[in-house]
C-alpha cells in the first residue's frame, strides 16, 4: 500500500518521537534518534533496521509516498537544559523526497517519562507566564503564546545539527530555485502539534511571500499554543486548504480526536466532563463516569480553569473527528514476509474495539481511564488516518517493563469491558460532551 502525502507526513510526525523513553546526553539522544530514523544500534544493543529503510520500501506493506525520503537536517534531540543526561526534552529533523519535491519538518511531542516536558513545556500555561508574539519584538494586536509554547519553541530555534546549522539557517540556504519548486510542511503530534504551527509562523509569518511553492502545517492532537490574537494571526497566514483527501481534507489544521483530552487544553477543558444539568448524568468524552471519578476529574478541571483564567486561549484551525473506539494490540492476522527485518513481532497489530461506558457500566477508576486516555491520544489517530502504529525502538529492561505494565492495563480493561453489560452511548449523548461551555461558541 502506497501512502498518500498526508499519511506519509503523519508517520513522520510520530517518527520524531523515536528517541523517547531514553536517558542520555544530547549526543547520545541524537544518535539514537538518527539510528531510529536511518537504522543502527538500538538502546537494547540490537541492530535496528530503521524507520526510513522500512517505510521507503514496500517490504512491510506500507510505503511512504515516493519511497525516497532522506534526512537532510538533523536529527537533533536535546536533554532538558542544565542537565548532562535526561530524557529528550525536544527533538526535530527535516526529511526530503526528491521525487515529491517535499521537505517535512518533524517536531517531537512530549516524552511521557520527562517531568521537564510535563512541567515546563506542557503545564506552564498561566496567564501571567504568557509571552508576547512575535518573539523577535514588535506587536501584533496583543498576540501571546503560553510560557510552555515559548519554552519549546525557544529550544527548537536554538538547535544546531552536526554541521552547526540551525533549522532556520538550513532552510535559508536552500536555493530560490529549489524553494519555488518545493513544498515545506511542518508537522508534529501532541506537544509537537502545538510547536509545529508555532514554528512555521515564526519562520514564515508570510508563507505566500516566503519563496516556497507552498508552506503547510499538519498538526495532530496539539494543545492550544496561544491566545485569540495569536490564533487569528496563524489562521490568516495559514488558512485551511484542501489536502485532496476526503477523510482528512485539510492542510493547516490541528486534527483533534473527539475523545482526546490534550487538544481540549486549554480553553475547552470543561468539555472533557460537562457539569451535569440535572440528576446523575456524569457524561464525559469517554462515556459515563462514576460519582467518585467524576468528582476527581472535576477537581482537576477546576484547578486548570483557575490556572488559565484570563489567558484567552483560542484554538487554531482545527478539525474534530470521531475515531473508532478502541486500540491496537499485537496480533497474528498477517504473516510477516520472509527475509529481512520485521518491525512488528510477531505480526501486524490488530484493532480491538471497546464498548462505550454507560449507566450500567460506568468508568470508576484510574486504571480503567488511563488506557482510554492513551488510546484516544495515540492509537485512534493512526486509525483515523488509515495507518498501523509506528514501530517502537527496542528499549532497555526498565523501559520495556513500563510498556509491559501499560499493555497489561489495556488487557484488563478489555477483559472487564467484555464481561460487563454496557449501555452504548448515543451520538447525541457523545456530542453533548463537546457542547459544554466553550469560549469559542
């Protein structure tokens, strides 16, 4: 199956997270990300074939459009500032397809193991910590970005690859002739879904006059990077344009799964679990909540609302989709081809549907909720774009143990759901969770 350009870019967004879950120096993290992308030694000491060698080839059944992608800048992965070794704080690379004349800037999302990412690049969103936009001075009608977005974008702009070039320097050095015949795409998932559009607007505030044939953005699951004035700037410079696809129809769009909590940050957090209007009706984006769990979530929502009060966060161009309700699990539906390496032992992952949680089977614990949050933020995006999950780097014992524990939680959840009597949530009830108080109307 040859992927279209949108699907190929989605894979490259997730590939930017290739060094996640690894503690090392900047040199070590960068080497691992390079090995993940191009092939080389994995953290567990094995020989890893590499994302591009696999997906440029038709061997595993999914081939990037053109089949000739190569890394031209980077990759670069950096630890948190002032620490010699840590989990990756940010990572980025540029891939290019000669046949398609497309450059893709892939920006990594949050490393789930990195407290620095959680506190400084995800959670630093108070109104008092917002930063004026643009970053190089001047004023655009009160445009501001969050302190979290500012930290991430500053880290990205300060990166230099092995040649000593920053991303801006590399892009500036591309000839006018090449630019005029090429498309430049910025992409990322989660934190990367907030940073990629911000980076694009910083480097090319006027994409039409940039010299490139096109400059586009594809964001996935990104939280809100700034206030309404910032969103207006982005939406004006990067209006939604056709991608040529029916299922995922636009470029310059933040694709948001209905059941994903992350893109509801920061001005739509109450819509995760709308306050009941009457009686015992604790519906959420995941289904029915038990009283105790609902109280816990409402306390969290209350804290977030206090934190962001007065910040005027506003979504950039977006598309909310309703993905299939479930997750991917390793399966044996397809026999691996003979010869060469295989990224999905023992075979392709298979999709497993989950039932909705209703009155007779409400969500009552974090152990039930955590796999739903993970699947809604990751698996269901792959499903929406018609893709299998990207292969993970083989990690060391500690990290693999963490992933095994997460998989065990998913298995328990599915077993419990199948044994339960479930009230399917109607479309109207699910829709109502997205109609909670929303400053955007």
